[in-house]
C-alpha cells in the first residue's frame, strides 16, 4: 500500500501586495503582525460602536423634534 502524502501549504500573509511565508518572518515581525490584526479588530469594534451611537443620536434628534412646539410662520 502506497503511503499517502498530504501537502500542506505554508501559511502566508500578503502585505502591500507582497506575499510572505509566516515561517520566514522574525519573531518581531510576527509580533507586529499580531499587533496590526488586534488593532484592525479594535478599529472595527469602534466603527460598530460609532454606528450605534450615530443611530441613537438620530433617534434622539427625531424625538426632540417631535417634542418641540410647532412654529407658525408670520
């Protein structure tokens, strides 16, 4: 029976259009890559929070507009 080989593609990352093998990166480069990923996740979380706050602000502004006395034009 022939031994079946499984080929695993080395993990890579593309930075500024250039593909790098993760195994070729220094420990410091890997740490910086991790920092970038964490920062990107935090930016996404903050963007979601901003969208929530903007939606709430619009709702509050609409509620305020409904509560203001109606102005009559002279």
